[in-house]
């Protein structure tokens, strides 16, 4: 095939192109363009973009990744090596919180744990070891019973208190398993009472105590303030003694409301983990990290909570305070925008839209921008896609090329490698 280069081509019959068997007239004899127009739409060159949204505050350690750059929200100048710090230490913080619901009485020895502090329910006013007392002594009642004597006791007569059987003894011989109450020849009521009280205090296994009461009586009282001790049976075979009832009476547990008040007071008075506690709605204790303390903001989310009480719960699967945050969405997005401008790899820009969203745009137009990955670990953050999208290389323009679609005619007026050499005009009805 021969090729010719000419500075001027003139024809008085028009211009045809194509094979001899089927040439196409592109310019008629009058000089009018009548060439073929390609159906289609030139692709416009575009930069890839994406939108990052923060719907609520952020916390220390959460990440935003754009391409090869990973940005880490930080409150303590401690980030993963290679990440770009987003300093939110001066942000507006939300305090972590948890709610304990109490449905019944906290019983002696049951505990509520908040961080390093263990609070122990007690009806005696004293907790074990280093535990902090939840003092229920004034809002609960011990069970009691009174044994009254009218005359002497006899050898072999017994007094039963729960699982303990006390046997009066004059000859130093008692039934196996019984607790000896030795009176010898002193069988009168006052002497018997003294001996019985001494035996009960020294050898009894039930959680009760006894005192010599008014007149010829022995008053037995549960060691703890609880309704369960009302089931402790009291009987006797003494001919000259009677119990006021067949079991201890009047034991009462602290109410749920009283337990709430006592626990909140104990937390407010003695806590060491910088939290506050208030009596919440219903029978609840609301525990909140102290804004001025060591568990400010997201640090409060690390404060563990638990309880072994059957009458109390922090909620299903709740093991720590939660909800602590370190900066608002608006604050966080502004900090992210600055960091991208200063420390980003330069392949993209980020514009804070001042409404909790930011638009990220590839610097270089074309398909390549669609490969810039976008991810986040922010609980309240999301991207509109897994990568930037919408990037397009565009249709190159060659002068004289014409395309059409249902709405426009497109003409290339310049030779360009992208779509900037194209112009268009809208089609309308005649």
C-alpha cells in the first residue's frame, strides 16, 4: 500500500474513502461533510472519589485507611508503628458507663466488682479482707427466738436450734452427737441458762448467737440479718422450758431499693478507680467514669464489672463500662483533614464537609484511582465503597471525529490523549 503526504488536496467531485468496492463519500461536490458519524458517547476523563462518614464520636486506637496510609486516632501518643497519628487528646469526651440492676436483696458475702474495687454485701457492717463494705446492717433484720425457763432442768433434756442439739448433763455423760451443757448439781433455771449460753457460743455450728435475756430467758439471734434464718427450727424436751415459736422469727432481708442506696454510697465514698455512682431509674445503680480521673473518655471502657449475686445483673454479656469516647465526629474529621494534607502520600485529597462526612478524591484522573482502597475500624464510621470509585481514563480526541447518542452530538476539536478535546451540542426537535 502506497502512502502520500500532501500539503493540499483539492477535489471538484468530492472526497471518498474506503475500498474500491464500497467507498464512503465523506465530502460531497459542494464541500459539505457527509461522512459517517459513530454512535456512542465519549467517556469523560474523571478522578476517582469516595465519601467517609462518621455518625458518632471516635475512640483511641480506631483506624482510617486510604490507599497505603493508615491514620490512627490517638490520645496518649502511642500508636502502631507506621501509622499516622490523629491527636484527639484535646477532644470532647463522653464518659463510659454501666448500669447494675438489683431485683432482690444482696446477701452477705455477695460481691459487686468495679475495676480493682470489690464491694461486699454485709449485714454485720464488716467486709472480708480488703473488700469494701456494702453496709446493709441498718436496713435488714436478724431472726430471733426466745427460750423461757420456769424451773429446774433435768439430766438428758435437750434444746434444739437448727442442726445443733444441746443436752443438759449432770453426770458428765451425753448422747453421741449432742453438745454437752454441763450443769452438775446446779439445775436451777439461772444456772441452766448460763450453761446453755456458754455451750452455744463455744460449740454451736449454726450461724446464731445467744445471750442471757431478761428474767429466766435465753435470746437466740441470727448472726446475719436475713430472712433465711427464719427457717432455723427451735424445739426442746425440757419440762420447764418453752420456745416462743417453733423457729426463729422476724428475720428480714434488705430491699432492692435499700441495696441500691447502700451500694451507691459505698462507691461514692470508697472507690479507687475514678468512677461515680448514682441511684438510677427503678432499682439500679448507674456507674460512670469520672471525667477528671484516670478513666476519662475511652479509657473508661477498660473498667471491668461483674457480680456473683443472683439478685443483681449488669446486663447480658456486659463485662465492662462502655460508651466512652474521645472526640466528636466533627472534631475527628477536621483532624483527619489536616493529617491528610500534611502526612498523606499525595495520591489523594480529603475535604471535610463539616457535617460528619469527608470527600476523598484521587489526585490523578483515570482508572488508576479506582485502586485506592478505603477501610476503617471506627465503630461509628463507614465508607461508601471499598475503594475510591468513578475514575475514568476518558476517550482520546482526534480532530474531526464525530460521535452521537440520543441526546448530544460530540465533535473532537483538538487532538488530546484524554477527553478534554471533545465538545458537545444538545439535540432538539425541529
